[in-house]
C-alpha cells in the first residue's frame, strides 16, 4: 500500500509538470498570434493615418464644390466690411481693430431628406485658432438662420465672422449637422 501511495504522488507531480509544459507551449503560440494581431493593428493604424492625410488633401479652394456627406458646399465670394446695414438695423464689429468677414456660401442638399442649416455649422480656422460666426438677424434673409433645404435644392447665403482687421488666409470648416460628425474644409485665399 505504501508503494502505491508513492507512485500516486509521483504520478500527480508528473501530471502537474505536463500541464505546466502544455501551458508554456500554448502561451508561446498565443504570443505568435498576438504578434500577428499587433502587426495587423499597426497596419490598420497606418491605413487610418493615410486616410487622415487624404482628408487633408481634400481641402478645396474658393469656387470649388466640397461634398460632405449628403451636402455640397461652395464658397462663392469673401469680403470684409466694417458695417452691415439692414433697413432699420445696423451691425458693427464690437471689438476694437476688428472687421466682419462675410463669406457667401451655396449649400446644396444631395440627400434624400430635408436638411436644416445654420451659421453655427460653419467655423473659421487660422491654424489652431477657431472663430465662431456672428449671429445677425435681418429682414433680407441673406444670412443662414435655421433654413430648411429640401433634397435636390440649394440655398445661397452669407456667414459673418468678426476677425482681427489685419488677418487673412483663413480656412472655412463646414459640417453637416449639430454634432459635426461629418466635416470638410475650404481655403478662403
């Protein structure tokens, strides 16, 4: 009986050693698959960087159409002014040394449902600096203010930004909705 017990303990130890060896070999196989997954993830990262470079290359110029989702944007004209007049109202820049940059934009709906656009869908960029549009309420209707555009139709309007008087060469950032999930950029040179 004593002999059987010694063999049983020895057998148990051998069994544990076999499990450890199997675990070591199995983990080496996982490292190889992890390395394959890591190289695949690296390739995905490179592809994503290439895609972001393509987005930068898609920077359009004034007069060119830029499609962002189901919306096509086109900057027609860019002017500066010290005052915007409407029949009874007059707007002037509030900061010293500033002017209004008026960007005339055509927005076309190429989707299947009505879209609503507003001046808040536009931003002016100068490097890392962002300028938000000024909200103007006029009787002319020349400015984007929650306008609905049905499929296949376009609307032209102005977006006004208050900027420093001596700054030039901005980029207009456009988006297709309140959350800005789809964006594009147009140079205003």
